[in-house]
């Protein structure tokens, strides 16, 4: 198994974050520092991160209604993190958040220690879309909504929502619903700024076919792999 994949299977972090650990010289295999994320590990190899041995652990899958003001990370110097909202027995399994949901945003979030599962959710090729509800600072009309739907230049390419529509919700003409695919960092807020608006409140309501309906802000629940996978790819709510 590739080293970055092995670390993800151990619940250390996602594959991408695990690559950073390897490139930073923090990982040893059989006592030697390895700087290649795709280094092939073999059964019986001793893998260490920052001097502590790591090994695959039992998988855990959690869905949460993340409140605003909490960072999607396993640690942060200044702000509370989503992992600290979980009980110790789950934290001990080294769960991490799947994908991005910035500090000021709220809504549906998945946490796990399963790196392979994480890849099946976050990689654009898997086609897992995310749906958001956004409250804008001022009213938006159909003309400006159409302009937004055409997209904007961001990071050297054209970025547009998959769908965007007004919601029948107070305050009138200020709530919109958007779906996005890949999800660049702060993509919706950046698009809103380019369209001449700012986002007052941003709620992630859906990941794939999994919708947030029952969990209150700050609440979470643990699911089995099969139950979560079914809800994401075939439909269900939490």
C-alpha cells in the first residue's frame, strides 16, 4: 500500500494531508525517513509519525450539524475544532473532517478515520455534489442571479455553480440555494463577492443524496459504513 494511503487508513489524516506529513520529513518506515508519499509499504513494516508508531484502527463514521465559529480541523491554535465536539472514545480513533466547511459556515459535515472512504467523497471524479443555502446581505434579482449562474474567473479558470435558485424564504429575495461540485476554498463566498454580494449565513444542507433534516446545530450521530454510503449515494437524511 502507498505510504500516504497507509497513513490515511491509520486515521492519521486524509491522503492529501498525509502527503504533507511525508514531504515534511515526519514519517519513518522501519527507522528511515521517507520523503515519497507513494512509497510502497509492505505488511509488517513499522511506520512512525513524529516518532510514534501508527497502525490501522477500526473505522468510524460520524455526521454532524456543524455550528458556526468552529474550525474543520483536528487542531487549531486559536479556535475550537469540530473534533473536540466528539466524545473521547471517537477522538481516540483519530477522526478528521471530510472536505471543507469554513469557520463561519454551518451544516452537514462528515468525520471519519477512513481515508479510502474520504477519497470516494471528495474527489471530483466521484460526482458527489454539495448543496448550500446562503443568506445574502441584500436582495438579489433574476438578472443578477443569471449573471451569477454564468460563473466567474477564479484561480485561472471559470467557476460556476451547478445550480442556483431563489428560495421561498424570509427575508424575501435574500436566500438562495446552490449546488457545487469540486468545492474550491470559500468558493461560494468568493463567488458572492464577485457578484456584488456578501454572505451573511451559509448552511450546507446536502452531500450527495444525504440531507440534513433532523440534527440540530452542534449535534452528531455515528453511522455504519453501509448506512452512510447508502444515504450519500442512494438517498437518506440525518
